[in-house]
């Protein structure tokens, strides 16, 4: 049985679900210090709950991208690199966070910096990403041919379930 996030990814495209799964938490993270000061800890709980919902859509959309863009023998490497990149980013923010908290702005700077660091990646995502290789304006003919020959075509959920 497909998940809600998987169905949403199939309907709207993995590019946009991945983008919104990062953009909304990015914006809410930047607003978190203001929300805590204005509303209190309840705002932090609400914002983090919303962030979790959006982040919950990331893996289904990324797996959809993997099946469209990577031959089966390369998917585990792609997934490992995404996990490694996220872990590296988390480790860097733990190290940087202490320094940011020691500034005149204080702890909110951690949240502002984290959000600001996402913006170039989100811009690059909009420019370069596409849900399917055939829809990408920046892919070479050779690369598209390679993907067509080496990536299995995803069956729609209706053909799998017999509907």
C-alpha cells in the first residue's frame, strides 16, 4: 500500500515534493526564534511538528528520484551520499552552533544560519533538478540515452494493483 507521501510524489512530481520538503522547514526554522519569543514553547512544538511532516515526505520523493535517475547498481551509492551529506551538515552545525551562540545575536543565529545555508541549495535545486530525466533541459543526449537503457521504467501504482 503506497504512503501518502508516495502518492503525493507521484501526483506532483518528486522535484516539487523534495523542494517543498526542504523549503517549508527552512522558512519555519528561520521563524522559530521569533515564534518562541512571541508565543512560547507551544510555537516551537507546532513548528517542529510541521517540519517533521514535511521532512517525512523527503525520503519517498528521493526514492522516486533514485528510481528515475540511477541504475539499480548505483542507487545504494546515491542514497549513501545523501545520508552522508546530511550527517556531515549536522556535524558541521553542531561545531558551528557553539560559536554562533557566543555572538551578540545568540542562539537564534543558529536557526538563521541553518536556514540561510539551505537557500543556495534550494536555488540550485530549482535550476538543475527535474523529476524525470526526459524532462531535464540540461541533460546531454548521451546521458539521457544511458539512463533510458539502464534505468527500469517505473510502473504506475494502478497497473501494479490491477486497477
